[in-house]
C-alpha cells in the first residue's frame, strides 16, 4: 500500500528536511500547509489520526470568541475575527455562516450584550459576516420557539461561522500534500535526535509495522496540543509543564429537541460558562464544560456531572425535557491552556497561543483555537525558519484556497463538505450500485464515502472513518457501533490486516452517555 511504502522509504531517504512537524491537529496541519506553500521541504508525523486529539472535539465554531470580548481581550478577538473571515473564504465547502440568538432576561443584559455584539461586528471590519441586531420578545420566540419565556424581555441576533472540524483537518492534510509536504498519520515521534546540543531530527515509530526510523531536519516544531509537554521533556526532561489541560464536554441530540436553524448562545450559566446549542449535520451540539484535569488521555472521558450539567442547562433555557437516554453521543476534548502560575481556575487561563523555543532549538507551539490555526501556523513557521536558518520566505496562506474549494456551494447537497471531491464520489456510486447503499439506515452516509476515505483520505482504521471522515461516532454513537462491521469489511477488502472491529467497539462505548 502507498502509505506503508512511503513510510518505509523514509529510512532510505538520506534527506535532511527543512522542517519536521510533530502533531497532526489544526496547528500542526496548518504549519505543514504554511511551510509547504512557502517552498520549504516539510514532513508531518501524527501519532494517531489527523484531528484525533482536540481538533475533532471542538464546538465547531469559527468565531472571534464573544466571551473574550467581555474579558476585554480586544486584540485576541480582532485577530480571531479576521481569521474567521479568511477561513470562510478559503474553505467555503467546510464552513458556513450561522446566526446565533442570545435571549435576554433583563434590560441591562440586553443593552450589555447588544453593545458587546455591535462592537464584535465593528472589530470584524471588512471581513464581517452579518450585522447584529436587537430582537423583541416575539422575534426571539419565533426564532427559538422553545426559549424559556419566564422573564424574557428580548434578545440579540449575531453571526459567526460554523464548520466540520475533523474534515477541515483532512482538507488541510490534503492541501499540504498537494503542495509537496510528506504528511503521515499513525506515525509517532518517540524521541528527538540531537547533534552538538541542537535538535536535529526525530525518531518515528510506525503504528502498523512497529518499525522505527530516524529522520533529520533543520528545524523541528512540536505542535502536539495538550501533549506538548511530553515532547518538550523528550528534549529537556526537567522542563516545567507549559499546559494546564481543561476538559470540555459536548452532548449531541436529535434536531427534534431543537427545531430551529438558529443557534442558541447563553453568555453566562450558573458557573459563568458560555453555553451553546448549535445545529450541526442534522443534529444539535450542546456544550460545553470547563473542568481542570490532571491526566492527559488520548481518549478523554466525560464525567457524569458534566453531562448532567449540560442537560440541566439545556432543559432550563429551552423548556425541553432532555434525559440522559436522549443523548446520541458525548464527546470530550482537552483544551491546551497555557499555564498561568498561581491561577486555580482554568476558565481564566490564556486562550491565546504561545510559542516557546528551547535552548536546543525545539519550537513548541500550543494554545490558541481552531479559528486562528492559520495565524498560529504562520508564527510557528517564522520561528522555525529563523531557528533552522532556512532563509525568509513570505507566508501565502491568507488567500490560499484549501483542498476541495468550489465557487458554488450547494448547502442542500449531502456531499457538500467534500467540495470538488463530491463529483468523483457520485461517480463511484454510479459505477458500483453497492457503493450507493447507505452505511446506516438512520443516516445519509453512503458506502462510497467509506471507500473514498480509505482510498483518498488516508483513513487507515475503522475509527478514522467513523469518527473523523464521516462524523457518525460524534453524531450517534449507537449507529456508529451498528455500522462498524460494514466499515471493517470495506477496510479489510481495501487495506487488509487484522480485524479492528473489537477495538472500535470498545472505543465507541466511551461516546455513549
Ligand atoms: C471543548 C472544546 C471546544 C472548542 N471549541 C472550539 C471552537 O468552537 N472553535 C475554535 O476555534 N476552537 C475551539 N476549541 C479549540 C481548538 O479545538 C483547539 O485549540 C485546537 O483544536 C488545538 O489544535 P492542536 O493541533 O494544537 O491540538 P490537537 O488537535 O490536540 O493536536 C495535537 C496532535 O498531536 C498528536 N501527538 C501527540 N503526541 C504526538 C507524538 N509524540 N507524535 C506525533 N503526534 C503526536 C496528537 O495525537 C494530536 O492529534 C475548542 C477546544 C475544546 C477543548
């Protein structure tokens, strides 16, 4: 198989890469795209799958971060709003404008949030995507029929972006590869190489063969999110921890619980969090929590009280009667918040990104958010170019169209997220009627998409397909469990190797409430 051959070739290549990127989430993939399009020779190694970490577990918002405005962080919000504008233009098939309603229960709140959101629009400048406005009580109830009526005095409508996080990651991986980057999933960095006290490369371990390879580079970038400290300690074992991880849980419900196209935003819940209910892929995503955690797990699990907290608030603000058994899926992500010493509350830690260059020249980047991945990547590559003495080359990603870009986006098309790839997928269905079959009776995914993931999107496992190429595990964990044997059969036919069914079923249990 192509991937396995390419990995084996790494050992033969005596090439010294310009940049090696560790980690294939939003940040690492953004760096690979940036570096490759500047003309640097770049290799990216992701231990699991692209976006396996935090980057598939976000609230799916391309946003400036209204709450950071309330904290007075104007610079962060302005930068994120600018990036929101670029992303919506560069990946129109994977992003869309979303209207949000903030119901208000006092005149003061209406004025406070209204003024804030008008400022939000101003900060977006020419990259704005819609004008906020005040709504009276009737308008709020028309748009959010289930909003809590008691004390409701009106609300505000504002606009942000919405996206499919894991599919954007796949889009970035493909964009990087199309510009010459060598991009690998299931290839872990297990150690760093040093020469004359400088980082000079990495040790790679292939998850399938178990073989290890040594690969050299002029600069190494550590973009491993919440795992950033593990790699920093491969370089300098006594380094203090940079990241204070905080867990955020979302629940996914059927749309019948949220019969509207508008999203709900509650600026302040009982513990001072923002709560979102956002329509997504025929379902509604509700979240999130902010729970400091000690242990950084590859598959973080929700706490029972986090699920109860979300259900309590959704019932409170939407007059619904959601029960735990109504939850179709629960997913948990870890925020790589940069540690502020002497602060106990992770809700207060910096959402901005941080770059640290070690004495040996390892460039580590963490923090930030999906929306700002492009700017983070630019900053990281500037640092890597300096450390690796690569010579300055301008960043060109501000207007770079990402893989699949199309001029006319048909939002009704079930294959909209594939952009330009939708046509070849439709061709597959015409050529082979078996591929036109649905993967699961309750969801519109087809077997053609499963085949496409294995053949063209570097999916290597049942989980890669059901969690991140198609989003079934995140939308409906039980349906994903039911669909798994069909995906495994396709995987066995196309890729071979031992069955992965049991491993997937075990993992999927963690997404059931
Ligand atoms: C609950 C929650 C909601 C969020 N919602 C939003 C939102 O709506 N909008 C928004 O803009 N942002 C949001 N964010 C923030 C955003 O998701 C993150 O900032 C972003 O995904 C971080 O990406 P990353 O690449 O830095 O980290 P990750 O996505 O975690 O990627 C790091 C990768 O490194 C890999 N790795 C680790 N160790 C190694 C190794 N040794 N070798 C190779 N690979 C390795 C991991 O497998 C992982 O894939 C949210 C975050 C959370 C937690």
